[in-house]
């Protein structure tokens, strides 16, 4: 919980960008967009679980 | 004391990561700043818990109405979350949406504060020599 999750998301972002770029060069444009979409979905799932934990702690702490 | 260094460090790292990714993938940059905000908030929450327990113990000793106090904490929570999400929206470029969330948060807080206002009115009315 901390810096490594930020680095993880940054790595996934850079990776999807590179993969999309490579696929674009080799002419498979649509697979590139699919790869970018997949990367985005993975990151969204991670971010959602993180926000879920945050809301959980706030709910218990401020006794909502 | 070293908590502040951790917060500043994570804030800086998040800014730089978001900056790197902004030209390449703008949506990832926004997600990174969001995650950085969440991480900092989680760190701050742990220090707020003992502040809240201190306030609770003081409230019991002074006989303040516990129910009102928990309402005050709920309002603080609402303000906390609204400001967090509004700044994320403003950061992502949709400042109008952030302002609307702030407006919504203010209204929710006003509605939650109605019992406090009524109890104050009752106390004031008792004081007045009717």
C-alpha cells in the first residue's frame, strides 16, 4: 500500500502505450486498440478496489 | 513526524508519474493522480482515528450528547469525501463537475445538520425567560 501501486499503474500505462505503438507499426491497428482497452480495464479494476478500501475505512471510521 | 515526508514523497512521485504519462496516455495520468490521492488519504486516515477517539473520550467526560457528536463526525466524513472527489474531477479537467459535487456535498451536510440546529434552538428557547 503506497508507492508500489503507483509504479504498477505507471508501468501498465507505459506498457500498453508501447504495445499499441508496436501493433500499429505492424499494421494490426485494431488489436492495438484492444490491447489499450485491456490495459485500461486492468488499471480500472485495481483503482476501483483501492477506492473501495478507502470508502470502507472512511465508513467505519466516521461511523456512517 | 516522518509521516509528512512520506506524504510529500508519494505526492511528488505521483506528480512525476502522471507527468510522464500525460502525453502518452492522458487517461492513465488521471488514474495515477487519483491513486496517489487515495494512498495519501489512507495514510492520513490512520492518524485521524486516534484524534477522533481522543475527542470521543473528552465528550463522554464533559457529558456532551454523543449522538450529536457522531453526527458532527459524519459531516466531517462527508466533507472529506466530497472535497477529495471534487478535486479529482477538477484535476481530470472537468471542473464544472467538481463544483457540482461540492454543491451536492454542501446540501447533504446542511440536511445532516438539521438535528443539530434544532437542538441548539431548543437550548436557546429554554434560556429565554418566556
